C-alpha cells in the first residue's frame, strides 16, 4: 500500500506549480444564487435562477444592441479637464487617470452608431464603473453630440442611463449638462426623430432630472433603482416611512413614470419595435 502513503513529508509543490481555480468562474447574485459566468453571459448577464439583471457596461450593451457587435464609436477620445482645480482626497486629474487606467474608458459614457435589426441606431451608454457613472461635462457633451449626429443623419437615438448623479468635481459645470442635453432632445422631438430612454440600475441624480426621463418612450430593466435622491435621503428628509419597492422600476411603472419594463433578452427587439411604431413604419421581424 505504498501508493497510499506519502513518501515525503510536508508540501513540496512550488508556488509556480500550483493550479488555482480561475477568478470569476462563478457569479453570486444578491439573492445568493450561484451562476456559472459563461452561462450568465449567454443569458444576457441575467441570473437564470432568480432573473436578477447584473450591472453591465457599454461593452455588453453594444454587444446586445448592435448587429454582429459592429458599430462606429463617436468622439472616442473626448476627456474631462480640470477647470476648477478640484481636489479632495485626490486631485481630480489623478482621479480621472486612475479611473481610466482601471476601466480602460475615457469617461462615464460611450456613444456609437451601428445597425440594429438592419437599421442605423445611435446609442449613448453610461458606464457606472467610471467614477460611479457620474455626469460631468464630457458626459453631457458626448450625449449632445450623439443627438447632433442623430439630427444630421435623421436617425433615432437611444440613451442608456446608469449613474450616481452629477460629478461634484465639476460643480456647476456638471449641472449645466442637464439643460444642454434637454435642449438637444427637444431638437430631436422637433425633427420628429425617436428618442428611447433606458433606465438601468442605478439611475439617480441629474440624469434622472434630465435626459433619463425625457424619452418618447421611457423603459427600464426589472428591479432597477430609479430616482433623484436615494431612499435613505428621501426618508430622512421627509420623516416618512417609504412604501415597499419605493424607487424600483416596478414602483415607477405602477405610478406612471415609466412606459415599460423590458427584460434584457428582449431589449433589442423591443427598442426597435418602439422605434418602428413611433415612425409609423412596418415592424421588423
């Protein structure tokens, strides 16, 4: 039975020879469900066990919306400056560099144009991973330019919101983006070009107070947090107990703030269906 006995005492495997389980092999949803990451990706980043919609970014939304993931990115090199010389625990330029290095993004929104179900669509998608999806001057400018592109080429526009609100490091400059984006969306409306707004988890602050709620059709994913201030702030300010499900997409749908809640696997079909209906054109299969 020598094969059953350890010939040498102690562990002799070197660190280089050890075979660890790859990180990210499994995903645990907030309800405690364990999902294989490959299965999660194939299911549009939705937990098949409980339907939880995992937070994703522009890369994943572009994959979902654009045919064969082919698109042209707009204003890809636009970056924020530091006109206020802002500094808290870190200088603003240093914080931007750190976020860019970590996320491989230039700022908290990417804009692109490509075919979706065979027809061109302009999409602006926010990334929460970049400083909490905060809306600074670059976010407002890129959304405004995306609207200009849609106007020039007579195309529908879709904005996917995922934000913690306005970026404090740019102070009033970030708040100016509310008015700028709202004016551009009004121009789209005058030109009778469809604007679809998708609110994802979370959509809060200045985004909710501007472009996120100005769609011809406002839609959301299930279970998304949507509001201006968070539930804790609202409760502390009003001194009132909040109703169950307050500020969830289901609560907002029930109270008329949203038109539809759309499952992520149906997103591409639904968005293009809404566009076809607005433009009074034949529905695409």
